[in-house]
C-alpha cells in the first residue's frame, strides 16, 4: 500500500486520473443540486400562488392526456416533463460496469437485499404506523383519485410513501458517495442495476403493497408508467450514449454533454412541482401541518435504512469505501420515478403525488447529514484499497 492509500484521514478521490468519478461528476454539487431544498420550497410557494391566481391552469394542462377506454391515462405535459427528469439520469449509466460488479459481489448483493427485501416493507410499516395510526386523526377527509375511486386521504399519503420506499437510488447518490469518499465504481454499478431491477420489481412490489393499503391498483397504468418513465428513458439513454460517445468521444460526452444536461433533470423536476402544488395549494393552506406529518415517517425510514445497511456492512467486514455508498444507496430514493408513478396512477392533485414531493423536500438535507455521519465514522471500517 502506498502513502496515498495509507493516508486515510486526508483521502480524497483523484479526479484527474483513472479514479475520476463516473457520470462526469465534478467536485461539488451544481447550483440546482446544492440548493435543491430551497428550489423545492420556492416551487411549493410558486405553485400555491399559481393555484390561487390561475386555478384552472394546472387542471387544463393535466386534462391534456392520452385516453384509454375513455379514461385519461397519461398526462402529456407531465409525461414530457418527467421524461426530461429521467433521461439525464439514464444516459449517464455505463452498463459495461455492471459486468465488473461480479468481481466483488458483496456490496452489490447487500444493496439489492436492502432495497428489495427490507426497504419496501419498513416504509410501509412506518408510514402506516404514523400516517394511519398516530397522525390519522389529523388527516381527515377523502379524495377522488384518477380512476374515480374515493379513498381516505391518509391512505393516499401512505401510497405515496410506498412508491418512494420501493424506488431505490437516484443518480444523485453518486454525489453522496463521492462526498462520503466512497467507492464510486460500486455506486455506479448499483445505479445501473437498480435501474434494471426496477423494470420488474417496482411494479410487482408496488402493486402488491398498494393493494395491502386498500388503494386501487390500476395494473395497466402501473406497467405503462414503468414503460414510459423508466424503460423509455433507459433505452433512449443507452442508445444516445453509445451514439454520442462514438461520434464525439468519451471526454466530450462527460465534459460537455453531461455538463449541459445535468441541470435539465432538476429543472424538469421543479417545473413538475409547480404544477403539483398549484393543484394541492388549498389542501396545504387549510392544513399546513400536512407536510410535517408526511415528512416524519419519511425521515425515520431514511435514517433507519441507512443504519441497517451501514451496520450490515460492518458485520460483513466491508471496507469503508464500500460501506459508505452501500448505506447511501439504501437510504436514498429515486423520487423522479415515485413522482411520475404517483401522478400517473392517482392524478396530479392526489395525496400520493404530494407525499412523493415531500420526499424531494427532505432528500438533500437528510442525505448531507448522513454524509457527515459516514465521514465521522470512517474509523469503524477497514480502509483497505479496493480490488481493481
């Protein structure tokens, strides 16, 4: 082991050589990512104001939809916005790295186990306990969801939490892993694998847990949402990545294309949030604590999954470089997919859509807190160099 590897207290990834983090990440969050919580709050305020000033605007946009069997299934404006949320994430994935994961399967298997065998069920249990029991008396009323079914509002919020809990790992987890000084190669592999596993497991687990929550499960719409919001941008990202790299080279792709594209996902997300809150403004103004009631179980779930994964990594004797991103991947949520699915299944104005937006609101500050925890506990783990 050389001096650079041994000096763990001053370790920082070398971004100028072969250890350069994937996806063309830079040394710091861009202005959209760094202040995402601020932008989300501004969009909440802007959406509420828009809903009061022009109450028919968001409703008119949501009415522009693809209709199947007489029922609106896909909102065209939202579908366009959500595609531009998802595409920048998918185009960054280098699927060749997935093959390399077989050389060190432990971290990959741990994150898959936590994401699909633990996280969905703890999210359901925590959301049901707080929203269905502790805060139930503070969440009165019902709402009409997209298929015309009347449901209790607290169940709609639980459904949004479920959709968040079964959507693991956003591309931003690469930044959390980088800031925590973790193994970026492992983080990259897990982003790719989660994108692939979501094609199958997201619909199966989501449909089952929504049914347990006594919410209507429009299976056709659920599968269509996965196709539109996961499969379509995944395929578009895969082929456009190959074409651009072949035409311009990997250096141009990472330094130029991704630099321009990175803010697009956040801008599309923020535009979607303005629409969501223009529809939910009255609910929030009449019951401003709603956001808090939803945020509490989401916060507890995030911290719990982080603790479980981090502890299992310690038991399994992972190095810190693998333990940190494993815990980050488990704790973070793919809120773009959750928002897209909630909007498509239950409508732009649904409580489920609102709950997924609260997930965005708390994501950045909570994940930065967990990064600091990781950095403060590096001494708990081996600092051995990872195999090439």
